[in-house]
C-alpha cells in the first residue's frame, strides 16, 4: 500500500483529496496545524471514506517539528502539499508571516524529498501567477506577471524553489495552478470553513442566502465582459482533488518529462459573477439579494484555463457543472451550525 502525506489534510481541498486517496486504497496521513480548520473534519473524511486517515497535529513551517515528524514516519511515496495561508488581503497586512509560513513549510518538506528523491511531490499553486493574462483561455506557457500580493508571490516563488530544487537534487514535482475552487463534497460531510466574513464569492453567496450576511456586493459592473462583471473559471473541489491523484500517479509511474511540470486545473469555461448568482438561484431555488459595488482592487477582468495539457498529459478533465457546484456548496452551508 503506497503511503501519501497530505499537508493541510483537514483543509478545504486537502480533506477532499484525503477522501479520494483513501477511496483508491492509498494509506493517507493527514497533517494539519488547525490554523484555519477544525479537527472534526477528520470525522467527515472518515464517514465518507469508510476508513480513517492517520492524523498528525504538526506545524510544518517549524523546521524542528517538521523534521521530528518526518523522522518518526515510515517513508512516504508521495507528498501532496496544501498547507499554506491563502487570504490575499491578509497577506498584504502580514507579508512576513505569509513568506515564513508558506515558503518555510515548502523548504522543510523539500529537505525530506531531497533525501528521498523517489517521493512524488505535488504543490498547490494558483492561476494568480498569470495576473491578467494577455490571451484567453490561459495556457501554461503564458507569461508569469508580477504578483499582486505577498500570497501570490509565495506561489510564484514556491514554483521557482521547486524548479531549481528538482533540477539540482534529482526529485520530481508537479505544481498545480488552480483556478477558482468551489463546491463541497455531495455528502455535505466536508466543505469549506471560511473564518469570519468570507472574502470569496461562493461562500459569501451561500452565507448571504441563509441570512447570515447582508446582500452580496458585486464588485464592478463596468468590466469589458459580456455583462460587465468579472469572469472566472469555477471548478468543483472534487474534480480538483481527483486531479491531484492523477498528477501524483504520473510522477509515481515515472511519466513526467521535466523535473517540475505545471498544469492548469480549471474547467475551461469562464462564468461572470452574475452568471454564478443565476446558477445559484437556479440550482437551489433560492433568491439571492445583491447590489453593485465599486471594483475590488487587484481583481483581474477575466481568467479561465486552457485545459488541454491536463487532459492529454494527466488524462484528467473536470466533469462537474457550475449548477452541481452550487447545489453542493448550498447543501454544505445548510448542514453547518448557523452561527457565522
Ligand atoms: C481569490 C484570490 C486568488 C486566490 C483565490 C483562492 C483575490 C484578488 N484573488 O481569487 O488569489 O487564489 O481567491 O480561492 O483575492 N466577488 C464579488 N463579491 C464578493 C466576492 C467576490 O463580486 O463578495 C467577485 C470578485 O470580484 C471576482 C469573483 O467574484 O470577480 C471571484 O472572487 P473570489 O471568489 O474572491 O476569487 P478570486 O478573486 O478570483
């Protein structure tokens, strides 16, 4: 049985990936420092998968703790590294914390991979590395634009660390550039747990529809798009999680062609903010109150993925629709205690 470490294993994408690993017969160790999630997520993973992952409470950005944890464990065949801070606005307020946490944990884990180069390494990157791309859909070869935030910069630098490290030390890695992950497991046993007021569109929509928040503010109505609102590529978290297994297996099977490969993970279809609102209303039969507000600084006009590379080289394609995303996100929101 192959052993896989999922860092941030109790987080939004990490918990869904842990479920997929267990379902495919992998031994899964979920490591998390619980900075942005709750221990009960473990029960959700266990209930869906019918078995429990190993669970370790550890801060991987702490070099001593990370080394001690890895030294205690039998060898891992793969590491899927999700553990990171991810709030764009907060990263502007606390840049050093973001660099220390996101890059520290990566470097600590790569010390292990350097010593165990057969270990497949998967890194969570983001479409934010493209900024406002010159061409749509966005291909992996598109230019990397200067990062808009320290958070975005940790993803760019993370990719560079991996590229240089893999080349010099003979390990293999894949960076996955996510577009906009949304939705929840259809069982409603795991999903996203945003702390405080959600900054991202879909958690705000579901909390607003439930009356936990006021009307949704649609940021900007004068963008050069089909209805004046921004376009993004929203991808169901279960589709996204399955792509991680495909990427890891590509490395395990020795199929990768470069020390670091990068793949876009999106659906290939862009949706405007208004289209997302209408999908929510259609899929859930629930009316949403919204109003237009000024543009949000830092927002790009439009971003959606060219999915050809992932389809041909990973054999993976997103299959879930925006309506399914909305139904699952709504079911999950309704299952949560109603204190915001
Ligand atoms: C954001 C981050 C991105 C990160 C991703 C993680 C920014 C600028 N970008 O992407 O780096 O990788 O989250 O999930 O924060 N919107 C509203 N009203 C709201 C919230 C959002 O109109 O209350 C709009 C935004 O203007 C945007 C779209 O909805 O057009 C999606 O926003 P969001 O969910 O925050 O994702 P991104 O900004 O694309």
